[in-house]
C-alpha cells in the first residue's frame, strides 16, 4: 500500500536520541548511520553527489514521499526541478522524520538540510515545545503564496506553507456484511452500537498521524470533558487500536475488521490498483472529516535559503500541485490546481472539514494525548 504514513509514523512515534555518526557515499545515494540509545538510525539521501559551483538543495521528508511502493511525488519533483533550475535536489529521508532534526538542534548540530517537506500542525507544536531557538524560518518572497487556500493555513508564524491536505475518514468493506451489505454508521455515536462490536480498526494517537487526527476529531465531537468517556465506550465495543496506519490498514486488507480509520482518497488508490471498490467505501462521521494539511518550511540554518524559496514557489504552481496531489493521493493546497477528472471522481471531500488551530494544539495537545495514553495505551 502506498499511503503517506508509511508516512510519518516514525516521526510521530516519539523522539529518538541522536549521536553523531559516520557518513559513507557510494554512487548517487548517501547513507548516514547515527547511534542512539535505541539503536542505529539510518538516514538516506537520494540524489547525486556533485562538485563545482552548481547549487545543491537538500530537502528532508518522510520516506514514502520519495519511495512509496507504487508512485510518489519525490522522484518526479526532483526530475522536474532539476530540469528547470541549475541545481541538484537531494532528498533526505531519516527514519525518525522531523524528530531527526529536532534532536540535532537539541545537540547543537546543524540541521544538514535546507528545507523540510511534510510538516503538520502537531509537528510544529512538538518542535516549538522542545526547542528554544527556531528550527525553521518564516517564508518570504513567495510569488504564489496567495494561491494557498486560507482554510488550510496552520502556522501563525508563517514558517510552514501548505502544499497538500488529507481528510481522515472511515474506510469500510461492504462485502463483510452477513447476508447483506455491511454499512458503516453515520455518526460517532453510531460506532458504539452493539452491531459494530469489534468492527473498527484505529491507530494509536501517540504513534500515528492518522490516529492522532482521529483522536482530535473525537475531542471536537465530544469535547475535552467527554472524549475519554467516549473512548472508554469504544473500548467496551471492542475497538482495536494498532500502532500505526500501515498496521491497521494491513489488518483491514486481510479482512480482520470491516472498518478502518484512513483517508478519504482511499478510492483513488483502489481504482488505480484495480481493487474491488465495494471494499473501499468512505464514511464521514457526523458528515465531517478531520483536515490534516502538510506544509514545507525552510530551516533557519539553511545553506541555500534562496533556492529553498524557489523550490516552494515551484511546488505551488498549479500543474505541480495537481501532480503532487495525484502521486501523493491527497488534495492540493492551492485554489489554482486543476485535478484530472478520474482523480476528482474518486477523491472525496467531506461536507465539513474539522481541524484544530496551532494555538489550541499548543496549549492542549500533549495533555490530551497523555491523558489518552494513561487510560488506554497499556490496557
């Protein structure tokens, strides 16, 4: 499965302690091994080692943005960018995601990259909680900044520029009904009905981006004072909470349950892969989907800040936005992109998008997730 959370699961799972290591270069791939208290971490840089005066833009991101099993935007973006700009683009895909760069900053080590692609509001909150000095610089002089959908903006400090968004929803399998089609409930309360006992696969919100988004949606639906009671009722109805999206979607694909927390673009991938569409139905609980936009930001210590800005402007072009959306199976962040008819047919947007602002997350996110973990993570 190609989803984007082979995604950030490693980056959302907590901070790995980072110590300086050694770097070896062979051909056009550089592998950096860094020692940590939990073992070795591998950071792969995909690009071409160059000499001379040609500029090199080093971009950190999550692994599946570059090397998903089927298609992903990274290789295409590298080829297109290099064909137009007198520069080389090198991808870094550290196992720990953005936490790799947080730990470097905590140790007083330079980031080693110019830009990061794949930030969300929750990551920014974690960064700002852990670091006294800025990890990213405000974006400046972007000619296409005004094309970004204002509803997707998530960084009040103007560092992270949205480039795509996904909506968290239920995906369900109509064929798992007994004698008739299985139909997912329409509301959060409906998930508690006995007929859905053991029917839902979710993800741990302390180790999964999709799991955290689903938790936040339950907080929006049930309130800060009611969400833990709601999760207790889900547990009584035998919800299965697995580690990350890949774990839960694999279990779903194997027929272990008829519903899984996933993305509302699921039918796009299903159509492309020739899957049975009856097994890829979408349900927006309460007619809502939790919006989780992704952004890109320039590191404060970037060696090539001007080239990083040029790359961000490039990514915001209508044709590039459309290509990223199709290859990353997400929605564009700009209002100017035109999606292919086939993609638009199967990518579903919710009647209402729900999301929490950076300010509300900054004041509450760790308390909410810690409270959930105390109640449910080890039980």
